[in-house]
């Protein structure tokens, strides 16, 4: 039903994301993969990622995955400390995290990325440094690091409101983000996007394509797609999604067409998050030189404060600027043309 959405473009990446796709058997993954290969141009495929929980990556499961095209795991580690996992109500243990990584590597899956969370109540700076050192010691090529956030309606949200657990400390989160930047440099990782770090040249192709504004197709409930001009998102309700597909043979989605200004502001927001920065020559091509002059005028205070660099026709966040990235992006947004 979606085979024409990307208009024959070469597919560089396939990403099986959450929910919990590691609940799929190898045969189920192959069934979906065969359909993708039949309907899309995958000759230039560079990366095939499967999101997994540490407790799913048993030797037996990994062995079955050798029969699939999956060549990269994104493992939801969160922390190598038992106390943090219990606070976040995670199902896996620290021991399972360590075992999952080593088992995957031993069985030939060296291209791994993991998620870590900082700002957890009780996570001292020494604890956070320990988590980061584990990344290096385990030889992980790529990792993502996020500040703990509390979503309304979650168990953690209710526990904090009922004062059964400690609330998040924003100053702690900021200090540990600064530690992340410092330790990444020491460990030899490039902080190539605000939440993503990798050994040189080991950037996530899939995520980088998002930040570079490339087109993509999302399949399944609540999945998002972008064709270069329009954003589309499937409805989130599983039952209604399935009914629409199976009974009505219709794709249940909503869509918006981006104006030039919206497209420009999205580019500013996403490109500033990366170490490559916001390319002013590209903005000139998109919207003209007067817009660039306006953006530079708005950027002047951040350049003066050492939060932005204006270098080789690009605006790039400094480490200081990364702490207020959203504020800077918002200040540079174009409101009218």
C-alpha cells in the first residue's frame, strides 16, 4: 500500500523500532523483510537495526537472528546500575545488560548502540562516570544519552506526586550532561548530536538521515513519514489501525504540508543539534540571503556569549550552547518571510 511513497528512492536504512520488536521471531522478521525487499530499492542498504531489550538477547535468540538481514542492535540498557533500573521500573537487571552486550559481540554483532539515562535521583556524578566508562570498556561503538523525563500517567509520575520517590533535579541533569561532554572527549567519542555519541565514523546512519532532512517511510500504528514536503503520521490506536487496513483497505493517517517557513525552522532545529551545524548556504538556497541576515542578527547575542560559533558559513553550538539548544533554536526561528 505504501510502495510508491518514496518514489523509488534508494533505501539506506531499515529500523525495527519500539514497542518491543525483539518479541518477533526470526521467521517473522524475515517475512516483513522479504516484503520490503520486494517493493523497495534496497541495493544500497547500509544499516538494518533491531531495537531490543537486554533480557530478550539470549544466545538462542541471537543465533536465530543470524538468518535475518539484521546487522545492528539498539539495546535499551538505561543504566549498568541495579539501583537505577529499579527506580525506572525496568524489567531487566544490570547483569542481563552486561551479558546481552557481550553475547551479541561474541556472536558477531559488533555494531551495537545502547541507551543510557542520566539525571536519575540517587545517580551521583561518580555513578554516572561509571556508566560512561562501561561503554568504553565494553567496546560499544555508539550510544545515546538522555536526561530522565517523567511522562504524565506513568507509574513514576504517580510515585513522585505521592512523594513515594524523589523528584528529578534539573541542576543534577545539567551537571551530568556537562560530564557527558567532558567524558566523551576523554573516551574518544564524538558528540555528533546532542543525545548521540559515537567513535569516529560510527554514526547511526538512520538517525543522521532524520537530522539531515532526508525522506523516510514509517509503517505501523503511530509511525511517522516524510516525503520532503509533507509530514504524515499513522493513527496510534492499534485496533483501529488494524481494522482500517484489513477491513477497509485504507491507510489511517493524518497529514500536514509544511510551508517554506516551517521547513526552514525544522532544518534550523535539527541541524543545530549536530556537530555539523546549520549550513547558511543551504538556508540561502531555501529562503534567500535576507533570511540569513535575519538569522545572523538573532544569533549575534549567542555568538557573543560563546554559545554559538559562526564558522565557514555555518552556525554550530558550543558545549555551553548545547545546554540551551532549544532556546537558541527557538530564537533563530523565522517567523515570517
